[in-house]
């Protein structure tokens, strides 16, 4: 048995997506850990921004809020929400990490409610926050989430944040900025992308210890499969030591 | 201009710029002291039914003293801008202060999890909601601050967030590009916590600005709480630091540690222990009632609240933590 947990695996896999010189808007928790890991491991020039206004900090420890002082620690700029979101809307931001209670085959996300009555929901979640904005504006949306068939749902009960909407060219027709959209979905079991024509979710790699069948069995809709499905590489000793010793020594995000 | 599509959500405030201009015409431009207590400011400027905005970012540079005072004075039937509201939202839910909310981010406290009591209140059916996003509310304030009735943005299209909003989709007369027209939001009253202000209300703030400078200009009435009052001479010595001018401001209240238990940039970090206690206690409504009695209703002011939760020793620790001094974690 390899010596890492699923959260560590997801964070390391996600970090490898972020190339040197790219820009990213992140939230708290695992996405923040992935961006910090990328910066320390292989992308020293990754520009990290926070929607509340923090720009290019030297993050000393993981923030609790995307607006707390850690997001401006030795930063290049302490700005505001319009500054960050408009930098995204202008086309300067390559990546963002988002998540939700539900995700469908087109990468649409629900973080608003469960239950049919909008004014009296069964479960009320926070809503969009900046997620809808970032998914609309940033070139590539990444999702990092544990996989189960409830979360990977046939239909989102509420589309808070746009993925490829109803697939095909529906997103381009909606009026959202052209060329931006969901890019990769990173779970504890696999990495998925989106088939270019239909924009449906597609398995491109499975994690060590999982099969394509495991991935499909833990998904509420039919997944497409890439011609060649690779086995994803486990975290390296170097990645794990950076993650455990420098980024999350108190194991808030990576857990025990 | 005709709209291509429109949401079914309500617009809770009047976006008309001429109605706003008529109000701002009557607002005082007199350079006079506006210093008063938080109690007086809330009595004078926050009314039942008003639409309220709180500055900052949930638990960062938030006007906590004003939020507590609004609950203490029992304001009801208010409208509220749920613009990245976290601990502030939790406080207002505890007092069941509002019955309508423009939602961008509510109920949650980011990495800390969801507030059980805020969830109960929002799932009770007592609160009418319109859905928006963080950027949407930012530009709704920006439109109001600019004295226009909407701002075009490229978000929300194709989603249920748009469907349950009060926005409309329009086409650019130059390029044909589609935009979501975000209606201007002029709050009746807002409160913003800053680092420094003079007695007239000229303000300085450090760290991230969120949407506060637009909120200040968009609001009909504005309560400023500040860590420190500073001399007007200091403002005039270097006006480049002034971020909110006095003519936007109706009340200036000196409240050191006014963002506690939230974070204040370059002053003190958030009291995570106390915020955890809030969230934990909320699980049991009976216990939570006692908790509120102790921390809000029986407190004379913000200082009494802080005294009950560790006083100066706690604040010094939070200062160490903000600057990451040695052992600040303990």
C-alpha cells in the first residue's frame, strides 16, 4: 500500500496541471494547497490571485478565507473584487479551481440548493460566491472533488456555475466569453476531460488502485472513455514532503 | 433597449438614477463632526425595513459592532446584500433581522464550514431570495456609485443563477456581444469598518478593498467604524490615502478591534476559536439562545463582548498571529 491518502493524491495530480508562468484564481482548502504545491515544486512563476483582492502573495500558510491577511502576505497588490474579476474577464487568467455539491456530465456545478422550492429549499448552500464569475471568465476551469454517484449527478438540481451547459455549442451560444470552459475534473479515482464535440465528460486517466469500472460505478451518468486511458502517476516523495512539511504541516486539508 | 431574456428574481431596491440623484441632492456636504457611539448611529440611521449592506469580506474587516447593535436593537424586516457575507450573515440571522436577501455568498464561513443556524433560517421559508454572484453585486454597487442604472457583465448567462436573479440579458449596440445588465444597487444604509478616519468621516483603509469604496458611494446613509480616530491635519498632510470622502459618511464611531472576532489587516487575525464556538453552539437552539444572551443581548457594547471572550490577552495573541510572530500558533 502506497504511503499517501486520497486528498494528497488529488492535490498532487491537480498541481501538475498548473504550468510555470500561468495565472490562477483559487479558493481556500485543497485548491489553495494545489496552487502552492505547483509554485514550490515546478512552477515558481505561477501567479496566484484571490477573488477578494489579494494578488501574487508569498502565501506563508493556508488561508482560512479568500480575504484574510494570508492572501496579501508579501503580495504585489492588495486590491478589490472588481480588480480581480475584471482581470479574469479581460482574459488574463488561465485557471480556476471550483467545486460543488453536484456536478453533471457537462461540468455544470450546483452550490446553491437541494430541493425543488427555491424560496424554501430542503438544503441551502452558499450560492455562487465568485464561482459563476470565475467559471465564466477564466480560460480553464478545474474541479477537484471526491467521486461518488450522488455528487456526479445525471442532472444538477440547480445550475449555479456554468460548465458546458447542455453540451455541443450551447455555451458559446449563451453569450459567455468564447473559448473558456471546464477543462479537467480530478477525483480520488480518475482524471476526466471533456470530449471536444459533445462536451461530455470523458475518462482520460485512472488513479493507481482503481479501474475504469470503479470510476463508472461511482458516477451517476455514463462517462465517455478516451481512446487511450493512462494510469496516473502517484505522488512523488518530493511532492509529499513539500505538501506535508511546508504547505500543510497541521494537516488541515490533507487530513490524517 | 429590449432585453433578450430576463430572470424571475426580484429587485429589492430602486435602480433609478434620477431617484437616487434626488436623494443625494439632499445629503449634507457640511464639514462637521459626526462622531457618535455605535448605539446612537444605529438608532439614528438604521430603520426597520431598510436595505442594509455590511462592508468587508465576511470575517475580514467587518463592522461587527454595528451588526451586534442592529441585533441588540431588534431591527426587523430588513433587506440585505449577501455579498460574501459569512460571520456577519451569521450574526444577522441570529437576530432574524432581514426577510429578503440578494444572495452572492451566504450561510457558509468558507473553509470553516456552514452555519447551522443560518441554514435553518434560510430553509425556513421566512426569507425571500434573489440569486446573484460576487462580481454581480460588486458591479451593482459600482453602477450605483457611478450614478447609472446598470452595469454590463459577461457572467451568469445560461445558468439558474441568472434565472433566479433580477437581471436581464441585452446586446451591445456596437459589437452585438451579449451582456447581463446588472441593476444598480443603492442600499438605504451601510456600515464599513476602516483602519482610520477623522471626525468628519474621511477614511483610510489598508489591505484588500473588496467592494467597499463603491458600497460607500452607493449608500444613502453610511456608518463608519474605525480602529482609530486621526486628526484632520493628518488627512490633509497626505490626501492620497483617503479612500472614502466625508460627504459619503453620516456617522463616525471609534471602535478599536471593531472587526473582532474577524480579521483586520495588519492589526489582528481572526479569533478562530471563538468562531468555532459560535458554529458549534448553533447546533443546539437552546444553547445558542444562551450564547446570544451572553455575547450580544446582555452586552453594553463591543468592549464588553471582547472582555467576555478573553479581553486584552486574547487581542494580543491575535496581533501576534496576524504578524506571524514566533509561537503565534499556540
